[in-house]
C-alpha cells in the first residue's frame, strides 16, 4: 500500500513562500479545496507529486526549490527534523532523519556509508511512482541548510548528483558550494570529516523523550501487509492487558486459531516466535525508560511475574534485564 500523508499545512506553507494562491495550485493539480479545510485529508504519492509539480508550474520560477528549502528551515521544525537536530553528530542525525522521513510525506531517505563519507539519496516511498527530480533537489537543499544550521559550520557537500536533464540555476550551485554532476539518481555526499562533526543542537535528553513517540507514529503510519505484521501490531496493543494468547490474537484478527497458525506457517514464522520477538523488542525499549521498574516492565510484556520475565530475557540475550539497564544508563551518561 503506498505511503500517505496530510498535505494541507504543507501546501499552505509552500504557497506562502512562493507567494502563490493555494486554491489555484489545487485547481491546477485537480484537487478539491477540502485539502485545506480538513486537517485529516491524505493523498497517495501520485497526487502528492502532482501537487508539487502544480506548485512549480504555478510559481514559474527556476529558483523555486531553493526558495522553498530556505523557507522550510526557517519555519516550524517537524518532529523528524528535531530527531535529526538532537543527534550527537551530523551522520547520526541523517540516519535518524532517514528513519522517520516517511512521517513527513511519501518519501524515503536512504543514508549510506560511502568511501568518501556519507551518501544521502531521497526516493519515492512507492518504487512504482518515481520521485520528481525537482522535489529531490529540494530535499538536498533542505538537508544541506539543516546540516549548516545544526553544526554551526558552512558545510559544503563533497558531491551532488542530479539527472542530466534537470536544469540547475546558478543560485543553486552557489548555495551548495559545488557544481552538481550528472548521474542516474538524486544524491548528495558529505565528507567523512563533515559527517563526524558534532551538532551544536545535540540533546540526548530530547531524543530520549522524542524517540518513543516517533517510533509509535511510524508503526501507525505503515499499514500491516502480512499476517505476521498484523500479529505483531495486535501483540503490541494486547500484551499489557494479558490478552496475548494465540486464541485471543486470532479473535482480534477475525481468524480461527487454526487459520492463523496455518497462514503464519505459510509466511515462514509462528505465533510463539512472533510473541518472543515482540516481547524482546519491547523489553529493549522499556529498559531504556528509567522511570519503569522491572516488575512494571514484566507486566507490560504480559508476563505473570518478574521471574518469568527474567528467565525469558536471559534466554533471548544471555544477560539479565538489570545488566542491560546498567549498560544503557552508562551509555546515556
């Protein structure tokens, strides 16, 4: 299922930056005015990208991407960009932005280690719907400006790659500080030295408070595509209430116990395996929360008592929950 995202506020901010009428942009894209009047309107990638193109056509100016990027970095900071800003280094911030990029629209951000440093490649969340090159350029400009603001340094990309048929105005090249070269994808590389730069905005405490909320939003934003995914989602909701048996989860998914087990087997997994996997993942998350006691964590994971949780955790990791919590606290300090 393609990624979906709300666009009303996004369109309003972009239209203000380019001095456009949002209604004219909507009409050009063939969309209804309810996009602006209802906060919960969502669109698939095809429509999102059509709206972007309609905005560029309406603006009819070659520097639109740069204008939008500079306006965006000076406007409201969305939570995924906060996750970027509070990281220790530029490289880690980019990884975090890549993790949660889909919360901002039907896009992904691939962050890869390259021989020169760190490579960033924006792409469409739906591989069947290509990312418009000018939207990709906007993403590179926005990331570059964020990198400069968060490091307090005029970081210059080591390399920028753009499609050969995308015209680049002089102001864009001047802003980047390097001449883009032609290539098969939109990409940017920061040198290893720049990738290791500390962020002046870094805040481990802010990240610790923000990460659980972003992780939950990410789970909600990605609809389950397999029965195993549906079981994982149901277990996350049901463990604390104790309704985590295969019978209870089957009822929740409107399946018989036998049908659920058969379909999981067809996907190469089992209910017990998914139960253990989900508990282990949540245990790691809960142990990083210092305000939760070990008995409370055992309850949240659906264990009848703390000793059952301890035995299961040692079976998963070979360590005790207390030792993992101590290691996590030392790293945080």
